[in-house]
C-alpha cells in the first residue's frame, strides 16, 4: 500500500515534496508523481480544496466576524450625540485616503500577477510583482501613519471621543493585518531569493494571496463605512 | 497545478536552527509530539487537572455559603473564586475536554492517519496550556480575575485608577481569554479541514459517526463565535489601559454593547460545550443497546439546526436590561424554537434505548444520566424564554441551577461516559466497573443534592454572586444541603481518580473491540498504533465496523458473521489479530509527521506577550517576540515530515 504523508501543515509549508494536486490532498508521498485519480478525485470523502487553502478560507471567515464586530461598533457610535472634540468632518482628507486606498487595491492586482508568474515558473517576474505588492502595502501603511499623526495633531486621539476610540482601533487593527501581510510577502520573497520557493510551491503563494486579498476587501468595506457614508 | 514539474533537490532541505527531535517515546517526546492521540491525551489530562482546580474553587464557595454570614472567604476572595470557577470550567475544562476526545477519536472515526495539520494541533494544545498558566499566575501577580466569568462592563473596563475592581484581574482575564481564543480557533480549523478533507474512501458525510458530526458543528461554531469575544476583550483591555471610551457611559459609550458582543459569543459557546456531549452519548447509547442510533439523520440535522439557531438567541441572557418589547419577543420566540431540535434529540436517544438489549455498563449509566439530567436542565432552560418569568429569575440561583443541570448534568456526565467508554481504547485496559458504578451513583446523587435545591433558593429570591446571606431569610437549610452535595460530587471525582489508579495497576486488558462497537475506532488494536490504520479502511455503510461483524436474517434478527464478533476469545476475534499482525508488518512503511519543537516554542512566546500587555513593560515583549518570530520562521522552514 502506498504510504501517507501529512505534511500539509502550516499554510505554505508543504515540505520539500512535489506540489499537491488539489483533488487528492494529504494522500501523497513525497516523491510520488500522482496524477488526479479519476476514481478518487472529487469523490465523496473530501472537498477537493487543498488543506492549507481550506484552512485559510476558514481563518478568513473567522476574521470577517472580528472586523465585523469593530465595524458594527463604529456604526453604533458614529451618530452618538453629545460628543466633544474633532469630528470626522474636521479631520478627514478624502482625496488623500482615496489615493492610498487605490494603491492598496492595486496591490491585489500585483498579487494576482505574482501568483500567475510563479505558477508559470517565471521566478523573476514573480519576485518583481511580489515586491510590488509589498511595496504598495507599505505605501498604504505609510499613508495610515501620516493620517494618524495628522489626526493627533488636530487633537483627535483614542480618548478624545467615541469617534476617536472606534476609528483608531478599527483602522489600527486593519493596519496591523496589512503589516503582517507585508512581513509574510517579504518572507516569501526572501525564500524565493534563496531558491526555496519553486513552481511546486505556488500554493504557498496562493494562500498568502488569499490573506492579502481579504485584507484589501475588508479595507473596501472599512473605507466605505468610515469615509464615504455621509457624515452625521 | 496538477502536473509535477520537478522535485526540490535534496540539498535544499533547509538548515533548521534546532535539531529535529526524533524520539516518539519517553517523557520528553510529549513536548514535541504531533501525534493526534498523544495530544488528545494531553488535552484530557490538562482538562482533568483544571476540573479539579475549578472543583476546589467551587468547594470554597460552598464552604463560604454553608451557613449565614460565612467567614471562610472575604468578599474579594469570593469574587475571585466564582470568576475563576466559571472561567475555568468553561474555557479550561469544557472546551479542552471536548477537544481531547475530538483529537483522539475524530481521525479514528473517519479512518484517517492524523489530523490535517499535526503541528498546528500541538500548537493549539500548548496555547491552551500557556493560557491556563498565564491566567492562574495572576493569583501570584497582582490579583486574579474577579469580574465574573462574563466580565460585564463597565465594572471590568474601568481603569484601575477608577477603582472599580482592585488589581490586574480583568487584564489577566481579557488577555488570557484572547490566548485561549487563538488555541480554540486553530484547533477548530484543524477539525473542519480534517473532517472535510481526510475521510477514508466511502466515508460520506451521512456515514460519519455522530460524535464526529457534532465536533464538525462545534468547530464551525468555534470559528465564528470566538472573534466577537476577542473584539469585546480588546475593547475592554483598551478601555482599561489606553483610556478608550467604548464602554464609558459618561462619554456616550454603551456598556450594553459589551453584553451583546459577549453573548453573541456566549450563547453559541453553550452549544460548543454541549454538542460534543450529545455526540458522545449518541455513540454510547447505540453500542450498549445493541441497536443503531434511532433516526441518525434527524440527530444530525437537529444538531445542525441547533448550530444555526444558536446564533439567534443571545439576547435571552439580557432580558433584564430593557431591550424593548419587539427585541425580547423575537429572542423569546427563538429561544422556544431552539428547544425543538434539542427535544427531538432526547426522543432519538429514548428511541435508541427502547427495545434494545440494554447493558448497564458505567458508560451507559452516565449516558442515561445525561439524558435525564439534561432534560431537566432543558426544561428549566425553556422557562427562560418566557420573558416575564426570566426577568424574575435573572441573577438568582435559579439560573445557576439551570446551567449546572445543562453543563454538569449534561456535559460532565457525557465526559465521564466518554471516559468509561473509550478508556479501554486509549489505554488498552478497562476502568473498573464496580468502582465505576459507585462513581456514577455518588455523582448522580451528589449532583442532584447540590443543584436541585438551588432552583428553590432562586425562586425564593437568593441572588447569585453574593458572598454571604443573613440568617432568617429561610435560605440556611437549603444552602447546607447544597454544600453537602458539593462534597458528594467531590467524593465522586475522587472515586474516579482512585479508579484510574486502581485500574492502571490491575490492568484488565481490553481487546480492540471490548464493547462490540460500531464505528471504525473499534476495528484497530487498543491502544491504537501510532499510524492508526495499517490499511486505510474502505467504508461501505454507516456503522461500518458493525456490518463487518453482523448481518440480519429474514426475520430481522442479528446474525454474527463468521469473521465478526465481540468476544475476545471467540474465533471471530481472529480478524482483529490478523489486523494487528498486518499492522506490524505494514506499519514500518508508513510515513508519519515528525515531532517538532516549534509549536511549543511559539506557544511559549504568548504568555510573555501577555505579561507585556498587562504590565506594559517592554522587557517582557522582547523574549515574547523572539520566541514567536523565531518559532514561526523555524516552523515555516521545517518540513512537516522528515525524509528518511
């Protein structure tokens, strides 16, 4: 009988084996070249989604509720009366934030191109697009740091009013997610430079990409709720 | 993606900073193991330890309340005791114990060799252990949590300078629970991926054992319930430490927001605790009634229904807060509704036992005890859907009685049933049945003596969470009875511990299939080999192992197949021997995930980060971040399975 390997451990850690065909996850021996078996592929005892990817989808669905709780809190508090201190109208610069948001969304495009490049085995373009993704993310974070500094200068901080508390905590946690994403992408880039990330590991990039796209999509919601809804 | 272009050259096996641990036996191997069975045992041992700790806290509470004007504890110590009793029972006993059984038996029941992410599995356990050590270290460092297990704001969210609660208690509580959330979420994701992706061929969803099904539902509930709690805890922590205004009513903040966020977690949490118990009982009753579970798919679908409806009833914990008539009507109705799938299951269990060849083993007794006690708890539970009644019962001992009937009479009885049922599989020897039956009866009597009078105490107005009561309120006698009952429960637990030791010494050996079981875990030797199944089983039916052993004649009577059977010395036990023999031969070729240091290292970083958060001290941050980052990177570079 064939041996079984359960190396599909962390997202993006499949060990030095071949890649894992989506249809038969966790049933491969390193070194085996197993085509998708028509008898078992897509049968009734697994979903056909690779383990690491499924786990990332589950984590992201969990994270949705995490952000959801803070977004709901922001919405609950945005039209509370009797607040003192700066209001959104006093501090927001919509054009500036729109530009950094656009850059963040473009990073998703770069991420898609990076994944496509490593799937073709084009490592040079993969690294370029991966760097571009991380760079765009860093520009967004830079914009956020500038924004936070600017708001603080205008007299808004976490303890000024409910807007300050809910705004800084929500966008700060999103910024922390983007920062983790940048570190992750740069780690992949470093591995690629050392030749440890090959076409066979494209799934690791794909999983990181899922996370990155999620963080972008959440920003679309946050940006709409905080900046674009007519201010009370 | 479907074609393999080339393998990595062997030389690229990354240089991992620490030498890979090799040992899979011996004391130190437990710290690096990634075997789901060993991790399951560690979860169980940790949960049992915390069960005793929480029990001691409960006994101190009962000593304090044994008479009017108790002097055993000060008010502040009493606050600590009921807070830590509740927190420990929910987060360090209930959840880890379910995960313990799940870890051990879900892969066995679906015919898998391990879970999908063995190292993340180990990480989950170490995070829970680290979280427990972190939270209990608060007793020595600046005050234990004292704001109640649901930590209502603004009591818990007022900064220390505000003087609402002395010490760092709520900080330890909030940070510790965030850690537990990390552990629970990772283990839940692991369960879902394992169950959805790693079933043996032919193991369709509707052939899965009910326990595995319930763990799947619980895992989904955990994945979605933990984040609102984490969010609420972050807000509490920020309010306390960084002067945010989330729950500061004077500045427009809304303390009720916390209650909503907490109970959006908290009510699904109730089902996270009880559904595994329902799963265990649904395994035990059919085996000892020698009948298939009555209405298998109804049990599954009502479990799923509970999983969905569980999200729509949270505000029944808040009826006394003045939510308005429309809201309370909606939540009252939803609460009545959720009693239906729960009640359906009771009838399924009764239908399973009815007309069966019932064998009253200890495991069976505990399961029957579960059905009876849980029904009582369910009845007092559905009373809370009647809002006017609930408003009277809120914060009285009636509520305390209700949730102990559900969680102790329900969950803990199911856990003990699971102990007696699966002990032979896990350790290869039986727990003593005579001591077991004494254990059961003492626990059943002790439990009812403890918690039944609380209904009456509650209805006569005794409020929960008061550290003393005056004489002459008519509460003295019943409280004395309750305290005696508490010590009976402690005695029952002691009998169990004695039984564990006694049975380990006596070692009455159990074969692979001591109970004539139905699901796949009984088809392999006890204790199972590290690779579980020598050959991946191919599943043809629900209760597949049973159908390997029995068939029915024309009149529907059971007929043992020549290759099947129950008795260890019957000729049919030969199949198990053949299986075991095959295992020895085949086991060598099976590639198992290798042990690893890094799950433990990464988890060990978290308490340091926790202390850094509580004390806002950079010196704790440095070792915490170092362990975390070093662990994660080394983990990332380490292959899951070492090449031989």
